[in-house]
């Protein structure tokens, strides 16, 4: 209550200009002169204060950590000492898979983290990101991305935790709690985005309209956000660029106020996606000018405009003329001020510059990045060629992603975000070629040829690649994509940058770009075993080249330790345990191909079946696991009860390893059409060779609730099927139970996850 009183008191002292300043942000670049903070520039731009400072660490000025902290301190000192009310700013950064700043640790991209199926690992990574963000004085991160990747043509699929709401919720919740910590005054604000449905755009095109029914929207696309806000306590939400049924998300009061605040009890701030408010006028055409765009957004529930000061004078005049109600401004300002008090910025907005390291990427962070990259790699195919012996005679390492450190990074890593004439990285990134060279015996010859570019028709490198392939005992082909932001935003072309994944980088095809597939077929003619390593941001349709390769590793965008992680798996020092967080289509024409479609969505095509090439949850191992002894207790339960589900898992192979036990549930008959199955629990278990462990799930029946034909959230009585699977397709054990009694209507959801224990 003390904070609320302080907010009201401060609000009462503010002029119209000072209030509107709190709802704006400004890029740090505009406050600098020759790379130094300029008070002269700040007097005009910050004379009324400011809500947020945009990306000091991730700015194009390439600040080292200590310099970033120094600039942040100078900005805060100016605001506290040189403006009338002395209100400090919140500094925000991008933190999707690491702080997007020079020398910060480059963790694997989000889609790779999802492949670990390890929320505890995501929690530890988010905690590490928090430490690096706090060290430079920033307090707000624009992550995690909780969109469901339902159309992998969309370039931002790599930023998501995959296609499934339950897995995404588990990972997103872990990230939010790790970033914010138990006490937000010592933590960093997490921003859940893009609210909501952004991962299923029309044609796979970024920001295009989304066609989702109200029931599916609430049950699946809103679920991860509800979890992150209601039990994760996220303090920030970012609306999506797109529109749903004619209503842009930045103008959607039902979404940003009725659901977010009134139903879920959200107490934080809603921040616009970059330029999202102005797009109401320029793209969506639901506002005629910037004033109307701001009014519509404020009325819907947006509180802060990112990334720049826009429409400031016009808004001041609009309030004075009564075009925009001052109470509408006050509501948003109160939310911003409250968060600043909760963060402790009024007590101390500064950071100790002397404690900021020269480089943020310490050895302990690198080891965490290595652990994540290892756990993220998914073995898709292995006909016995893997693992390789370290004393093999000669290896040909071929491909555009074999020796390019930049290509191991996702679009929201610093060096991938800043197109340069000469591509460089600000931390040491271990390439696949380097990792292999470090791993093999001194007598092993490691030969290298690029072979081709990512997305080019140039075949001039084929000859050298084929030559070294003939000299080798095995070929390791490192193919895939290159991630970055739409190069047109930086005055470049796709041809110049070779980008094929990332924000604004949407694809028509899901096949390997350029002549990579052709190179694989030419290498196959040499007659040597081929191990395909994929470095990519979206699921790729590799059906046409599967017959030509002996093994396939899906490594995604593995970050700074990617080369070591891939080598660890190729040579058997680590048993692959990653599982797909998305279904991989046989062909792009199957999209959407997510596993939890309705029964009517599984009819075959003329050319191919309705099933994907590789299903959600899929992943091979160097060992084998046997499932047995499924128990379900009780077999009859009331709507708000619990079911205990137990299963034995035995490692019957020769390698120690991790198995991900997956629990799926479906209802036999319902009042509305339901998915064929839904993930409702999972547990990653380390099992030594010859060892058996028992995994027990405690499943709250409330987790099975859905929206009925009256759009009520209900638990319906009837028969339910329990499925234990290696993946969404390969179900190894099944059983049933019944929910008895009357249909239960849920006014406020309390349970979101099952719990799992290992014995």
C-alpha cells in the first residue's frame, strides 16, 4: 500500500508533459555524441523524464559491459538530478537466449532450449541472463517468446518453444521465474510476447492476420501467457503486431484488459512491440493519425510506446483539448510508476561500475551454454554409423555451416542482430569444424571444404568438396540456415546476407536452401557414409535427402559452444537426449502439421500421408529404453481430484542416457471436437545402462479442462485415455480412467501442470 500512496502522490505533482514522457521510450543512440552521453542532447529529449531507455547493451554503439553501465548511470543521474521530479528510467534489453550485448554469453536459441525438455535448465539459463543484465544496470527484458510455432514458414519459429502449449508453458514459466527471481527489486522484469497467436500467421508471413477460432485461441495460444502471468508473476506483456478477426492486438481491449487484467489479475505494464502503436494507423488502418492510434491503444490497455518518442507534442495538445482523457493517461502512468517503485529504482537507480567485468562471458556461463547445447541436439536418424571412433583415419567436414561461427547464432543474439560488412562475433564461438578437430586423435586427418553457400546457386565449391570426400572415411555435412533480421531493414538484400531464418525472414519452402541438397546428392555418389548436421532455426523438410544420409543430427542454432556439443555427440562422449518441440513436415504442403490437431485433420494426401516426417517429441538415443508396468490410480475420479500414473522405464542398452517420458491424454467423446491427444506431463530422466527407474505423474483433473460450446471452462465427465509415449506418434503404453459426476464449471483456473517424481 505504501507504494500505491507514493505513486498517487507523485502523479499529483506531474504535468501533462511529464505524464506523457513516462509512456514513451528512447533509444540510447539519440542521447549520445561521439559515443558519450550528451547532456545537451538530453535536455531537449529528456527534460520531462522518460519511461524507458531502449537497449543500451544492445545498441549499435557496441558498448562493452562497463561502458554500458557507465552510460546508464549517466542517464539515470541526469534524470534524477536534472529533471523537475527526478524520476529514473527503466532500461530494457533483448534477452531471448542471452543478453543481446557484446561479450554476453550466447546460449542456444529458444527452439533449441525447447528441445532439451528441461525446464530446470531453462530456469538456470534465465538466472544467468538476469545476472548479466543486472551487472550493466538494465532491469527489463523483452522475453520470453510464448507464441506457438504452428507454421514453420514463419521466420520467428526459432524464437519460440515449439508448437505445444503445455511444453511452451513449462519452459516459459521457468524462464520468467528465473529472470525475475523471488524478489523483483533484485530481479529483471520478464516480458511475455507476442500476445497472442503470433506463431500462426496467414501464409507464414510475419505480422499477417491470424485465423484462429475463439475456443482454440483461449485453450492453446493464451495458455502459456496465462501460466506465465498467473503463477509465474510476469510483470510485462507485449502485444503482437497482427490482427485477429479485424482487431489488431494493440487495439484489442478484450485481450489487453478484459482477459489480461480483469480475468488474470495482471498488475504490470503492457509495452508495445516496436512501432506497434503507429502501425494501427500505417498498416492496419484502424486509426487516421498518431493521436488516434495512441488513444485506441491506451483505451485497449497498452501503457508504454516502444522504441522511440513518437507523437509527443500532439498527445500533449490532444489531452489539453479533451480529445484524449487525462484519466486514460493517468492509468497508464500509474502502472509505469508502480513498476519503477517495485524495482527499487527510486531508492537506487545506479550500478557499481567498478564491479562490472570486462567481459560477461565467464567460464561457468560457457559450461552452462555447453550443457544446454548438448541437451538440445536431437538425433533424427542413425543407421549405426554413430558414434564415430575418435581414431578414425580421415574425416571430410563439408558445408556452409561447418566453419562459420556467426551462423551458429539465432536472430536475437547480438552479432546476428547487427549486420556488418565483415561478419564477426564478440565472444568465442566454437564452430563444428573446431569441435571435431579438438575431439579426434592426433593421427586423424580432418579435411574441410565449404562446398556451397547457404542460399546460392553457385556450385563452384562442389569440386573441392567431392575431392576431400573421396579422401575420407566418413563425411560430416554441416548444412542448414542462417539467421538474422530482415536485411531490407538495414539497406541490404537477402542475397548479400544469406539470411533464411529470423524476424521478417519468412520462407515459401522448408527444404534446404540454395544448392545444399544437390551437394548432398553429389557427395552420396562418392560412396562414403554421410552424417548430416543441421544448423537451422525452423523445422526443415529433409525427406528428399533422407535416403542419401546415414545419420542426422538436428542441432538448431546452438550458440557459442555448439561445435563442442556436436562433437561430443558425434564421438560418443554424450548420448543424445534432445526431443523435437515441433513436428517436422514431410513437405511444406502439409502445414499445419502440429500433432494435437482434431481427428478430422488426418486424412491422407494423394502424394503422402497426413503424418509428419518426424513427430513432436521424437528423438533417438545411442541406447534403448523399455517401458512397462503402467498403473493408473484411481480409475474413477471426481472433477477436481487427482490421478496417479506410474510407469517403469529401463535402460536395456549399453550407454547411460536421458529419456524423456511423455504423458498424453485424450477424451473419448466430448461436447465439442477435441484434439486427438494433448501433452499433459513429461519428465526427463537420467538412467544408467541396465538400470530401471519408476516415473510417477500426479495429474490434476483440472488440467484437462476445456471450453465447451457455451465457452465455459469445464471439466466434463466421461472416459479419458492415458498414453505414455516416446513421442506423440509412438505410444508404448495405454490405459483409461473415468471422470464421474456432473460437468464442473471452472470460474478461476488453479491447476496448470502435472507433477512428476522419479523413484
